[in-house]
C-alpha cells in the first residue's frame, strides 16, 4: 500500500510539474487573445470602398478597421443608420474587427451625433474618436476650460445612455484643446473614463513634448487613455527655413516607441490601437508602406510583450 501511495504521489507531483512547465492550450489561447490588435484608420484607404476595403485591410495583416464616420469619410453622418451596418457586416465577414469609429462629433449638439452613437451601439461598437475643441486667443485658458465642462457633461450623459466612450484625439498645434494633454486631464478628471476618455496620439504628443513632456502627459492621462494612435515624425526645415514636423515611416522619426510601449504595457492598456500613415504616399506606394509600418509596429509590440 505504501508503495502504491508513493507511486501515486510521484505521478501526481510529476503531473503538477509538467503542467507548470507546459502551459495548457487554453492558457496559450488566453495569452494570444490578450495581445493588442492593430486597426488601420480607414482614411488612408479612402480610395477603396466596401468589399475592396475589407479585403485590402485583411490582406495586409490588420486585425481591424477604424471607420471614418464623418464628412468625406467612408460613411457620411447623415446616412449612418443605413450605411454603417452594411459596411461593418462586410468588414466582419472578412474576419476583421471594428473596434472603433472616427467621428466628426465635437459635442452632443453636433448634427447626427445621437444617430451615430445609437447605430454603433446597436452594432456592438463602443468606442469612437471625437475632438476639435479650440481655444480663443483673447480669453483666459482656465475660464475657457471651465466653460467647456458643461458641454462635456452633456456628451458624457449621452454616451452613458448608449454605453459608448468618446475618445478625445490629441493633436499638436496652437490653439487646439488637447495639444498639451494636461488640459484634457483638467477637463476630464471628474468624468467617468468609460464615457469620455482620450485617444492618445504618440506622434502628436512627442511633437508637443519631445524630451519628457510626452512621458508626463501619458502618465497624467492615466485611466482616461482609452485608445492609442501611432505615427512617427522628424523636425525639418521648410523652403523658408522654418522648422516644422514632417511625418515619417515608423522607426525613421523621433518617437521613442520602445520606451512608450513599455509604459503602455505597464499601464494595462487594452486597446483600441490604430496605425496612421500621414507621410506623403502615392496610391501605388500605400500598400507596401502599410505593410512595412505594420510589421515595424508589431515588432515594437512584441518587444513590450503586448
């Protein structure tokens, strides 16, 4: 009996060690699903529609598409109830996700805002990009920020009704709310991040804070970071000798992607993640550039175990 018990104990111990050394198939699947998925912003494929758009994105290796639902986008806001469900169905039929849309919504009073939110919610899409608030040069900034909060409160209430999240896209430039990103912290800190958050553009954030400002701006945004947009740039002189930001392929600019994605991993960010290509491209150059930048992005993500 002692021998039998001893044998069973050894077998059990061996099985336990084996299970620790070799994760189960279910664990492998869970880890695979936890990796960040990359969506392409549909603006960069504006010359393709419907089936061709979906086939191109899938063929290039993207996981999803961020659909432009705005004036001049793949879906016009006034026809969102009819056109968005059709396009989403086509995209999903090719095995792609629609993790978000990019809207022209500024606040709850934007025409067709509720139509957009209701339609995306019905389709199971919960995130959308919003923005375009601006500062006036002749008024104190603090007072202007206080004046914007009631508008944000109304948008947050509308999002709560439809269980959607508005992700404010950060740009760079003079007079733009969200350029420094600290202003977004002041605007959003008292609102539910599930209703109003930030779509953190690391390219624009580096333009505004190249040395360490982008590090602090990502940290201060904290739980309000609901999406991340990826692009790269270099400072260059124009024909008149003035310095300006010049968009570049990923890895050829100033954005410190390994450091950034290390921070992203530590923050527990889960997406959506969007790739942007703002540098000049001909139509024939678009697909090779997308494939190259996607491969570069995935190499950064793998380095950070994302």
